[in-house]
């Protein structure tokens, strides 16, 4: 009897799954058949068959020549957008229909998840407006001083190690550099990961991105139904990571307030935002103590969540771009030479000093970095969720509310239609004439529209600073430890290299 019941339930489940997979066919939308019964088109990612960039490119190519097409994440339909004009409409013009990313991970019981990337609707809008002033050029310029301390530390670490070995894993070294910067600017902490790779701060960073069986299981549950998974009390951030970052911010804020310490970093700005809000709330309190116009308070937990986001959004992306730039320069010596000449000239013009303003004159460096972000976009796709039924312009198809939409950045960046010979590293693609040959929205390393990366200025200046200082002092040459083409890391939510980025580093004479 039990066996019969089991078989009947199994048949019902299989029938239900199969009916889910008819979603795109019924709507006459071109689509890719699911590669597995349970996981839809996610099998290759979840079971480490292919890297995320590879999947993005294969799906993008397989859906050609259509403007859009469907896949399945488990049983959920996901719409890939292949037309840059439609990408523009979704990310900017008709943004009001695609307001959320759709992660739905922000959960009051897990304070660290309440950050800008996860927040939705008006909560996101209000916080974005409040955080934007943190990233103005004036504020980033003030923090440049802290970045310089970290770059000096990196050079002294390289100089010491170079005596023993000239071959470096630049991914590892530059991740430690980026981590020290974000530790200093967002947590007011000397993270010391350049000198001590086992520092607690660095270990917490590594563990945040760690993927093991438990996190796979969590990912699967969140993919099935994030709200239900939250309801079950399953956490998306490990308890010790949560406690570490919240306590760090609590203690630092209390210490700064007690001793009136001002460092002009992210944390100071968050503290002043909190103070301004308190004043605002006090002004708005009416006679009966009821607040007319109060915003959500920027509590210590909210501050910790934003600092945590700057940490996860900033360190991996910046170090990926930096290390791949060094790698490409080691393979293209002519380009390296040209860039070194530009850097040398800048040092001469500015009396051997490097400043925030002097870096803005490195025009060729801008092109080199732009080309690295084209070939190796740290974030291989953008995600939005349709928040209101939306008729795709020049089509009969209505995207239903709740449908997830992907913009496969890696696919666009490797499409010969926009970037001929895409495997070639060619910074001149970003000359004025080069840019004019393609649609603006075929190149999206930082995303676009109101949800565009908030940290562009901060990220780019830390990249330019490190590159200028490194190129002034060292030559980079290919190492036999490095495989090319690069093998991308599998089962990882960002673009990253398997086994590090190994390059020989020799002091310039
Ligand atoms: C330099 C390398 C970086 C790259 C390539 C990068 C890329 C991105 C991308 C693609 C997005 C999604 C945009 C979208 O959905 O349209 C994003 C969002 C974001 N990034 Fe960055 N990022 C970088 C550095 C940083 C840094 C240094 C910070 C902070 C210190 C930062 C903070 C954020 C935040 C807070 C968001 C969410 C914005 C929102 O939802 O309103 N990023 N970034």
C-alpha cells in the first residue's frame, strides 16, 4: 500500500515538473530544453560541470538569433535578454517594471542580509539615496590616503618575497591588498592580510564565498523558494560570520564615539548619516510622540550590513580585474611597454608623487582596464525580477510579474558582433572610434540604470593606484605555472580563475 502511495506521489511530482517545463513552449518563446529533470538548466553549475561565465556564453549563443529566450532555473522560468536595445529598456527606461533583483534574501532575523544589494522596493530606493553621497569624488579622494598606505605595504611585501621567488600568485596578493583597503575604509581596521594571510578578517572573507555541500543545499532551497526558505529559518550567512562583522562594527563605532575619532572613511560617513537621521526623527516627532516622517533607522546592524556589502562587493571584483590585467600585460609586452611609458610620464609630471588627480591623466590605462573588464567581467550576469506584467516592445510577448530576467554580460562581451575576435586582448576597442561602432549596452561591467554599481569610482581608483605603482617598479612576464586560456573556477557566483593567476615579477632597472 505504502509503495503504491509512494509511486503515485512520484508520478504526480514528475507530472508537475514536466508541466512546469512547458512554460516557454506554451508562450511561443524560443527556449533551451532543461538538461535535467530536477535542476532544469542549473545542473552544470550546481554539479561543477561548467563555470558560470561558460554557461552564460553557451546559453547566450544557443538562443541566437533571438532577442530573448527562456531557460529554467529548477522549475522556474528565467528570461535571457540578447538584444542590447531591450537591455537598455529594461535597465533604464522601463526600470519601474524591473525594480528588484529578486534575491529576496534580506531577512530581519539575519541582520547582515539587510544590505543594499538584497533590499527591494522602497527600502532599496531610500537606502540607495542615503548611501550615494558616500561615493562622491570628494569622499573617495579623502579615502585615497588610506589606499596609499595599503599599496605601500603591498610593495614592501613584494620586495621582500621577490628575493626568494619571482613567481607570484597575483590573484591572492591583490585580494589581500583589496581586503586591507576595504578593512581600512569600511571597518576602520588594520586588517593586515597582506602581512598575515591567516588574519581573522581575511579568513572571514574567504569563508563568506566558500561553497560546500551545506551551501549547495541552501542555494537549492533558496532557488526553489527564497521566502519559504527564510520562513523555515534557514540562514544564508553563517552565524560566526554574522557575529564577527556585527561585533566589529559595534565596537568600532562605540570606540570612535567615545574618543571622538575621525578617519573620514565609510564608517565615519555612516555614523554621520545615523546622527543626521536621529536629528531628523527628533524634529518630526509630534506632541504625542508619533513620528510623521521618520525613515527606517540606520541602526548598528544596518550599518554593519552595508559595510559587509562593501566588503563582499568590493574585494573580489577589484582583485579579479587587477590580476587579469597583470596577466594580460605579461602576455602582451608591447601593451605593457606602452602603459609603463604613460605611467613614467605621469610620475615625471607630478614630481614623483602619485595623487588622486594624477591618476585621472592615465588615459591608456583606462582603456586597458576597460578591456580587462570586457574580457573578464567580474560579474558575468545581471539579474532583475519583473515586478509588473510587461509587454516587450515590438513583440507580442508579455513578461509575467515575478519572472526572473538575466542579462548575460559575459555573452555580450564575447559576441564577435560587438567585439570582433573576442579572445584578443585589445585596449584600442575602447578608443572613441571603437566605442562608436557598437551599442552602449553591449558593454556592462558595472551594470546600468538606477541599480548600477555604487562603488565604481572607489573600485576603479584602487585598481589604477595599484597598477600605476606596480608598473612603475616591476616588469611582468609570463610564468610556466600559468595555463592559458585561463581555466575559470566552477561552482562560483563570480568570474574567478581556478588555481590563481601566476605571473613572474622582475624589478625594473
Ligand atoms: C571595481 C570592481 C567592481 C565591479 C566590476 C562591480 C560590479 C558590480 C555590478 C555588475 C553590480 C550590479 C549592478 C546592476 O545590477 O546593474 C554591482 C552592484 C553593487 N556594487 Fe559593485 N562592482 C565593483 C566594485 C565595487 C566596490 C568597490 C563597491 C563598494 C565599496 C561596490 C558596491 C556595490 C554595491 C553596494 C552594489 C549594489 C547597488 C544597488 O543595488 O543599488 N562595488 N557592482
